[in-house]
């Protein structure tokens, strides 16, 4: 996924949610309340959660090249991922001590929900991985293998570059 941008005389803003821009952007003299403002007067207020480029000023040049979006995950691929979760659950049922089995099975179900959500829930993935590492280390490898499964990488990529970067930060390596 390639993502580059070039900005001259503007600003790059990254956030999530709404973008509100208010204020005056004036390229010539402006008269306000009988005052003359000589030259350029630029006043911009940007609020809310923003993402992307914003340019304010004169003679601004911007370009942005974004890589091709990832291919959507198919229903067949989701079925493959659900099968991998079912195999992990079966392993938990077979190998976890009886006193930890219900809680471990619940964690696997949480993992499945987090993986198959419209955008993978990285916080839950990390929590479940850490829970298994602490409580059932013999099964933690199976959980980690599921988290770094190539189909999970594809789901993460579909969530955008910020999600990919966060996945790499939390789990290392590539998202795909």
C-alpha cells in the first residue's frame, strides 16, 4: 500500500470523524469594520476530528498518491477464518483445564467477534492474546497464529493504513 503526499504552503491533518473549518481565507486586502488589512490575511479555525490534507494560503500545491485499496474479503474467506476459530475453540475444549475451560472458550468467542467485525477490534485481539499468555500459555500460540493469519491481515488492510500501522505496533510484522 503506497501512500505519499506533497504539500507546499498547506498543512496535513490526521484525525477521525468530522471536520469543521471556519474563518476567513483572504488572498487580497480585506476591509473589516472599516479597518483595512493590508496584504494577505488568513484566519482559519479547524475543529473536530479530521483526516487528510487541508491547504490554507496562496500558491499552494498538493498531491496525494494512494495505493490501490485491498481486495474485499469474500464470504468464502470469512468462512475459512471462522473454521480456524472453530478449530481453536475445539483445541481449547480439549486441552484447557476444566476450571479455565468456560472462560477460555468465552475468550475465543470474543476473538471471533473482534476478527469478524466490520473493522477488526485490535484492543480485543490484544487482550485475548495476553489473557491466554497469562492463564493458558500452552494455547497462546494458537491464539497468536489466528491473530496473524493472512485473512486477518487482509481484514486489517481493508480498515485502512492507520489500522495497519496500529496492528504492526501491537503485533509486529506485516498486517498481511
